[in-house]
């Protein structure tokens, strides 16, 4: 909106979502409203906040308030994957002079960690003998940036399976986990249910793949299967880069984290472990790549398909930060604290931008989880905040 002014204020949201996952109590795409909440995949990440920003913009427009900047709402459709949409957009369209992204937390995100996805690849090994327990297949996870909530392994075995099933049941009971073991065509099928969470903080979820590997590593599996399972099991309670001697933290954005998001193995072919790494603002990623490659090679793994989205950081005394702080404090009566996150938003696609809401302090983070929801009153409050933010950043002198 607006035609006057050389400067452009950009607001970037996204309408794509991660897969719905399992275990929803409602249809994940029905937008069910109950108990003051709207339940749907994308309600909090990021359809709900994007629509709140849209209505904030609409309020300012319909009030006819004079502005000295143009305002543009940009909605992407590939934020949860490869950012192809916004990358293409800024190859052809104007870069905003400043902007904000309604896709994180209030008060203000002034720093976001760098994000790197990569595959750890294990080559196929030799054939097995007939009297071995053979790992035929292992599968867990859909996306690098989600903690997997389900895992399944198929093991062929030459002897009676009842003792192994009982062993698995004891393991599940001891760990307070849900799963089952069944038999089919000479194979025993182990399944395990975990809890999904955003890959930016693996500790918020229960990684089904890692837990299943923790059980399988104690079985006398064939050499190839055991090797693959052992690589996954190394990540048990190791979410800070310790597996590759890459533990790092800084005062701006906190710890380096690694989420094992995708695990796939099929007997006779290579095994793959997909990892999502979030690294602090001051971390030397070029040195980190070298450390990762050497550590992986020492474990018999190769690193493939490594991507790198650089961190973003806006100084605390920047006028954009100070304006958004004032708006938040005016609207809520609470202090506009500055936050750093491991999540990645479109703020890093801007030359000068930050993430601004829409999750308020104290609310549960249900992004990427089953039964994702947004509190309706929060969306309305965010709309008011966005309306004032647009006015303050783009108003005429």
C-alpha cells in the first residue's frame, strides 16, 4: 500500500507448513476453534501471524493515515524447506529498506542462529550370514527441522522372537515410551512413538529414531546394521554438537544445536542420517565445516548436501529495534526484551530486518507439533501491535 516515499517497509510471512505428523485430536487442516484457540497446522507457524500482520496493514490503510514509506506484505511458500520462493522474489523485486517478520516470538528477535542441513552417509557393507539378526530396514523422520515422532525398524531373525519382544517391552516400560513389536513374514517389526518438536531445540521433543536405535544397539545385529544403528545412538542426549567435537556457545545467541531429523537404512544400500544444525552468531562456520568433515570421516561417514543459511543480527541500538520495542511496550505494558533464537525466519532474507512476534511470552511453543494452535485473543492483540508498528515505521513526519 502507498505510493509516496522512496523507502519501502517490508513485512514477510509464509503460508507453507511442515507435514502434519501423527496423533492430532482434530483435522489438522480444518482450523477448528475451541476453548479460545484455533487448532490447525500453520495456525501459529505462520498462517495465523501472517494474517494478523495483513489485518494490521489493513487497519492503517482504512484509517487513511498519511505515510512517507510504501508498505508491502510479502508471503512466501517455501520457508519450511529451501526458501526458493523468497530467493527468486528478491532476484526480481525491490529489497525493503527495513522490515519485520511475524514468525517467531514477542517481544523482538534481534539475532537468529545460522542454519545448516547435511546428510551423513554410510556406504553399504558386505552380505550377512544366514544365522545373524539382520537389520533389513530402518526409517524415522520427515524433515530435518523436526524432531521425529515415529520410528520403525525391520529385523529378520533365525530364531524364536518372543524373548526379544519381551526385551523390547521392558525397554519401553523402563523409558516410559510407547511402541510395539510385531512379526510378519519372518521379520520382527519394532515401532516407537516419540514427540515431535521444532528442530531448533531438540530437547523439547522425544526423538523416536534415536530412542529406537538405543534399543537396537544392544542386539547382536549384522555388521552393517549395527554400524548404522550405532551412528544414530551416538546422538542419544547429545544435542549440542558433542558428537563431532563442535560444541559452541556465545552470549548473543546461545548454544550450537544438532537435530537428527531424518534416518533411513535399507539392507544392501547406503544409510543416511539427515541433521539440522543451528549455530551461534559468532560461530566460525567455515572452520566448523572442516571440523565436521574430518570428524565424520573418522566415524566412517561422509558429509553430503550441506547447506548454510547465515545468521542474522541487528544491533540493539538500531532505530528499527528501538521503534518496535516502544510499540510493544505501548501495547502490552511490558518490557520489550530482546531475544535470540535458533529458529530461522525470513528476517535473514532481509538486508535490515528482525522477527517480531507473534508468540507472546509464557505461551507454550507448539510450532511443528501435533495439535498446533494459536490463541485467538493473542492473534487479535498481535494485529494491534502490527498496526501500530506499521504506523510508527512508515508514518509521515
